[in-house]
């Protein structure tokens, strides 16, 4: 992987449960790790649901392998790219060579 291809700054966020003083539980997204990535494999789909046409955008993010990125799993993590939020669908270890990781993600509809 060429370092020059890592040209987009992304932020990984982790979902945490916050308990207040009277015992209420609240989900909170906190910044976990920030790094540079290569964005590729952009594709889109249209599906019809309940009389509406819904567009889903899927993207692949490739990052360098590190101890922080190695612990990221699809459940409980998401990716921020500028002002867009992506849910992680899968993590590819790229033949287990510990050089890079590829995250397949889908744009969150808001």
C-alpha cells in the first residue's frame, strides 16, 4: 500500500452506554481513533420500501493496520467522513498480513 493513497481523514467512533446519577442509560458515540484512509469501491443501490425509493451508498475504507484498528468490529463502531456517518458492515483483514484493513460501510440515512 502506498502512503500517498491515504489521503482522506476519517474518525472511528465507539458506541458507549452512559449511566447518569439516577440510573438512566443513554447511548453515546465517542471518538475512538482518527487516521488517514483510502476511499474506494463506491456503489449505490435503490430499493423500494413502503412506497418510497430508498438510496443506499456503500463505500470501502482502507487503513493501515495498527493495534487500534485491529480491535474495531462491525458492532458498536461507525466511521465519520466529513459530515457523513457510515455504519460498518464488514472488516476485511486483507489476507491476515497485518499491513492494512478494509472496512466496508454503508451511509446512514438521516
